[in-house]
């Protein structure tokens, strides 16, 4: 009897070909030998008294035609002579054509990439089919889940079935991955750390690109606060910088042309007085970046949780799709306008002041 693709009741993983499997003589439950040894008994031993008999589905043997097709797909076809070589061959058995470069089998790599492209095309077609159903008004809740599943496999192709059951931000991890989209796996790991330990996390993107990162991730309220502070500092900084530069030039001029120490000391004293507020404002700017880096992930997690919880209450597929698309992923246009505001607004204010 074949148990491949059936589920082990001990570890909840699928049985794979070649694994060491034992079958309970009382209830017929198949399980990994390791699972049996860890429990020192059948994983369903507590059910034996009730007359429990394992009724799990067992896969039928793969047909010879299917096995032959799988083997053919794994063959490495030589580009020079067309000979079919066994998987992993470093060179062609007939003409000697080398398949490897720096230890990498290029033909196997090409086959793997083609399979990944085919899978991506299939997932994109599935999402397009669901989108057409939404536009036609025939979509159901199951269609939405199909689209989210397909998108999650593109965003995080290594997601296992066990990981798919995980709840992050009070929602299935697949929804969180699709919602975050860009760098989704990295942010999900940060969300997991915040939920498990409650510790602070550091966001380098928010540190170097505050307040633009907040607008990029659609955290508009936080972005507006940091943008206002950043613009205020810039407005205060501009006249102080002009004064700082003029006194710097005066010190250099005094060093070159002054014949007395008193003239140079006076120029240097003015320079020190002008530089102090500039240094203070620079420190404040760095402090804003530090605060941004420390609170960014936590604010983003709060935003993702709130929006996904609101989305979960929407039953209409069309409204859900519009709501999800409007609030998910990133907004590079908002980040660009925030960047322009930081450099344009202070100069406009200075024109009116002068």
C-alpha cells in the first residue's frame, strides 16, 4: 500500500517516497517511525479503546505512463546533439558537451527557471480569471481566496502548508503577505517578532528615508507628522546655514589677511556662535530618523492589522477587491511628493520672509 501524499497524524506532514513509515497493527494508522518512537506508541493510541480505525485517503500508485512522463521531464537534453542525459549529468554522454559552469549545471538551472516561469504564468492566469469574474459580477468569496492564494505563492514561493495556517496581525499569513507585497517576507518576520516578544525593531529604510518611507507604505498620518517636523527644521535651518557659511568664509579670510590675533579671534568667535544652532538642528534631524526607525514597523503592523480586519468584514467581492487594492502594497507617488515638499516648501517660505 502506498502512503505518499497522505498526512502523518503525528507531525501533520505529508508522507514522501522513501520515508520510513510504520503502520499501527491495531488501528492501521500510518506514521513516521520517528513520530512513533517519540510517543513510544501509536499517535492515535488514546482512540484505540473506542474502536478507532484509520480511514485516511491513500494515494494510488502512479501510473507507468505518468512516471515515464516525469522521468522525461527530468532528462537533460543536450543542445548540441539532442541526446537525453540523466538528471545531474555534468556533460553529454554522446558528444561530450559540457553542461556545467563553475559547478552549476546550466541545463538543470534553465529547466528549473522554466518550471518557475510556467508556475508564475499559471498563477497569473488564475488571478486574471478571478479578476474577470469580479468585473462580470460573478465572483464569490471562494474566488477571492483563490486570487489571494495565487498572489501569496508569487510573493512568498517557499511558503509551506504548515506556515499557511499561521495567523499574523490577526489574519491568515497569506493575506498579510499579499497586502504588504514589497519585501513581504521581511516585514512578516518583523511582525512575528513584535507579537512574540514585544521588543522594538529597527527599520533602516525608515531611518534613511524618513518621512518618505511612511508615505510609501501609506502611513499618511505618521508621514504628515514627520514631514511637518522635517519641513519646520529645514525652514529654521536655511537662514542659520547662510549665516554659518558667511562666518566660515570670514574665518578663512581672517586667517589669510589679518595681521592681529584679535581680528581672527573675533571672526572665529562669530563662527562658533553661528555653528552651535546648526549642530543642534542636525542632531534633531538625526533624532527624528532614529525615532522613525524604532516605531516604523510597529506602526505599520498596526495599520496592516486594522485594514485587514476591516477587509474581512466586506462580503461583496467587488467592494473587497477595491478596498484591498486601495490600501495594500505601496504608494511611490506619495513618497515622491513628500520628498518634493521637504525641498520646495522651505525655499518658498524663505522667499516670502526675505
